[in-house]
């Protein structure tokens, strides 16, 4: 354990090997921090679990959240209770409502999600146009299929569904299905005789 700042920890908190705590860190009761994690200027609520090699920097993590392994939670992230941020997921200025989850390989930047959303593997919010940052707003009970690209500024309303592999550039209304992908064209496979 390497403490490099002001740390307050609740009861029954467990810190595994090679954990680094920097700046102002507040840990609730029953917090588990796995090996190789870094927590900087953040608050972790009761029952939070950080799996191995997760970095939490400038974030507020609500009770009973599970992060990692290998997650990166960047400044401005606010997670409500029971949020799941899985392996190789990165957040930046992201607000996730209760029970929402991004379980694998996703980027959520400048995004606000409601409650009980599911973000599929490979999904990214395209928040930067080369000059300015733009926001993505996602309602409650939204399902975003794997490998989707959400191009901000964008709103996806409550109970909407984004089909896997879609690029979404316009508002998806409440309860609607968004499908935005290239059409497969059947054809013969040709042999290359270079």
C-alpha cells in the first residue's frame, strides 16, 4: 500500500497489494480494492469493489458499484449505486444512473445515462469533433448493442434500442429502434492470382 495524500476509510475495507492512494480519498464501509489499483482524489461509497488494475481519478462512485478489472474512470465521472464498469471500459465526465452498466471495451465521454441502461462491448461516444466536446444524453432503460458508435451531440430517449454495429447521429425517440449500418451485398468470392 502506498498512501500519498489524505485518506479516510470506513470499516471492513480491504486493500490488496500494490494499491496507490493519492490526494484526497474517501472510502466507505466494506470497500474492496484489488491488486494494482490506483485511486486519486475520489470518493468510493459503501460496498464498492475495484477489481485488479483499475484506475479511479477524480470520480464519485456510489455504493455497491463494481469497477474493473482494468477499468479507467477519469475526472468528472459520477456513478450512482449498483453501476458496473467492466474490463477495459473508460469513462470521462460521465454520469451513470442506478443499475446502468458498460461491461466491456467501451468509451463513455461527456455522457449522461439514466437508470438501468446497458452499453454493449465496443461502444463509444464520439464526443470530440476536433475542436469542441459534445454531450451524449441517454435516458432510462436504454439498450445499446455491441460495437455501436454514438456521434455527439446526441440524445437517446427512454426505452430505446440501438442495434449492434450501428452509427447513430440523430435523436432516437422513446421506445424506438435505431439501426444504422451498411447493407451486406451477397456476391461470389473471387480468387486473387496476383
